[in-house]
């Protein structure tokens, strides 16, 4: 689905199941990265979409394979997310990439 012709710039995909009014289970596929164990952005998107469609209340636990996050969705779809954070990668950017990022600012 990520590479379907309908989405020329590719897409992220979240498959979800609202287990109750305050609990949602989600599987995450991120554009360019593939299967992802957990994602704060995806958790917020899942909670907001489920709330907007009336499947859940405003305070939701989003369960993903890599852990869970608590998401509160306001009436105007303002979002507050809380939960643990964990470093999963450390790397070094090449000098030319760092320069390109500076130039983009």
C-alpha cells in the first residue's frame, strides 16, 4: 500500500482496532522505514481519527508492539501525548548533509 500508484509520494499506514472507549491497538508501517514497533506521531493520528469518528473517548491508551502511549484528544483535535521515550539509534550525519540542513533553515 505504501507504494501504490494512488500515493506517488508514498504514505504511512496504521491499522487499528478500538478495543474499548479508552483503548486502541495499532500496527504501524512508516513510509520509507517499513514495519515500526512504535511511533508517537502514529499514536496521535490513531487516537485523533478514532476520537473524530466517535469510537473512543478523549483519553486513549494506544497499544503498539513496542509499547503504549497515553493520548488525550481535545474537542478541536488538540493532542497531548505522554509516555516513555527510548533511544533506539545513534548515528553521525555526514558533513555535506549537515550543511544542506543548515541551508534549508
